[in-house]
């Protein structure tokens, strides 16, 4: 715990944002970091709960009261060590995790949860600033070789853990830079990519070999992979997006959200996009279909590109303003939320479904929608929206099956994900494992880190007979 009476004496205070007018002119992060005394004060609010439900709210089981207390006491380096004991990349989760730990906080009963996410981010950012975060080299080498396919958070977490256990790890990535959706799915205004680059450098110093622009199953055969390595871990994510098969879907100007976001992240990184392939919101009436984080990212990106208007549509009804705390606590509640991107100027509409798209000269110009009530169309409620650019952000259904997955002949679960349990993480194919969204389906970065760590422990035990790596 922090200060015994801290939660009585100190109110919740979280990091603020740069003003909308200032932040939408660039792709830089705009969250204002805490000053040191503010972090210590917020850490002091952590209660002596008896049962810290924040542990179970956090998928990686962060020891939250421990590092809150250490920050309150000014023991920042100790706090960093405790934080890293459960989470390889707290700067990722400190920026983009929705913080289910705060929903589980006992103080959330009166909407005054400890600012756990902000404290976490402050700890790790200070660790980088002070030079405390350095490569952790293994004490011995095992002569075991492990291939990991996919360099998103699950793959990176598994690779770092296994390298520190002394294994020779090669991380394969089909894109030209490591990071997976952290690199090309999360906009820079939410997480700048230097955060990934410095972790890659740390991991390379620890012995991880990164092979980017290498599509396993194309540039290297799966037969060669299983022949050359003692174990293979599949962490390729859930990459097949949910489509919208309605009349007019084939019109130019309707794209999957990830095509739009990936292209913009490449542009921000300095890459040149051929003019004929560019997807831009500049001067357009933009419709974003899907109310989740990806849809929100499309909104913020469209506004920064200079969209004429942005409208976000959600098929589900508008959630309640407040959850029923006695009913849902300590679980993640369904309630109305407004993201930083949504507050930048998007119109939002709920309980609507798309009937068709209309166009002119092969390009989309309009979208016909209908209102829903109890999941059914309301007769006579059809209306049209202007649409020059439509972005489909309705989630992902399963990993790509063609190529790698089919070649390895791994079994799939009923949802089309690679089948494996959460104890051994083994697939149906000998010495092939899987973790992250490829196994569990579309989820959070923090869940991917957890599964990557647990899969690393399972692979280490598989190769060595036992493992000292934490789960």
C-alpha cells in the first residue's frame, strides 16, 4: 500500500492531453506526462485492499500495489524491477492498454480508481530516461534454436524471455520493420515508434536475431523452418478483417481500416506511397464503420489528414453512461466512453446497419443505413450519408490460413484460430507452438504479452525438461 490515508486525502488526478487544436496538426504523442511529485501522490492513493483485485484485472498480473508503494517511497528503480518482473514492455501497455486493472480497483466503486496506467508509464519512461533499462544477457547458452513467426507483442515477449533463458532465437517478420500491429496498426499519436525501436535494440543485444521482410511460407518454407529449429512459435496475429458484403462494396473508396492505418504509419515513418495506391481522407466525408479502438484510430488519423467530416457508425446500441458497479465490478464494464480521437471532432451514431453503398463513376459517394431496435431493422428508418471514403473497422475474424498455417497442418478451433491450450501452448503439429491473437483471437496488447511470456515458459520446459521462466 502507499499512504494509509492517501485515498482519503488525495483525489484521483490523471495525465492530461494537449489541446485539440494543437495536437491534430501532427502525429506526435500528446499525453502530458506526470511530474514526479504527482506520480508519488497518485501512488499514495493505493489502498491496503486485503485482496488486490487489480492483480486479476491485469492480464499479465502486474504487482500493482507493490510498485505503487515503491513510487510513493521514491524507490523508482525498485519499482521498475517489480514492473518488469511481470511485463516485458510496460511502455506499450502504459500507452495503449485500456487499463482493466483500473476497472478492478477497489476505489473504482466511487469512480476514483488509482491512476495505475499513468503510474506504470511514468515508471518505465523514467527507467529509459535514467538509463536503467539495459540488455539482460543469459548466464549460459543452451544451443537450442527457436523460430518465432510474427514480431508483434506476443512474438517480442516470447523472444525476449527465451533469449534470456539462453536459447538462440530468430524472430521472423513479413513486414519491413518489427512490431506487428504495434508498428503498423497503432497510430504514432498514440504510440511513437521509437518505443519499439529501442526494445528491438535491447533484444538484439540480448541475442535475438530479427529477420524482417521475410514471409515464412514464401521466402522460407515451413519445412525448412521445422528442420532448422528445435521449436517454432506462431505469433502472427489475427489478420483477416471482418468484411461487409452489401451491394456497392466493390466501389473505389471503401477500404479495410488496417490498409488505411498501415499506409499512414508508413508515411509518418518516411516511406513513399505511390500516388495510385494512396488512401487519404483529405477533404473527404469519411465514414468509419465500427466503434472500437481501430475505428477510433481511423478517426484520429482522418482528422489529422484534413477530412471534411468524420462519422463513426456502430451497430450496437449506445451503452449506458454509467455501469451498475455492484453487478459488474471488478470486471470490465460496458459503458459509454469517448476516446481522445472521438473528442477531436467525430459524429457518432449507434444502432445503425449498412444496407448498401452508392457511387458515381465507380467511386463511392453515399452510404444507405437503417436504424435498429433490439437488433431488428426499424421500418421506414432508412437514410443516406455522404461518403467519399469508407473505412471498415469491424474487427478481425481469425489468422490468415493460406501459406504458413496450412503448410504446417495445424488444427484450428471452431473460430478459425490455431488450436492450443494455455498450459503448453502446443499445436497439433510436433514442436510447433502458438500464442497471442493467432491462438486466442483478436484481443488486447496486454493479453498478447501475457501469452508470449507463458508460451516462452512452455517452450523452455519442452526443450529443457523444466523452466525457471515465470508464467
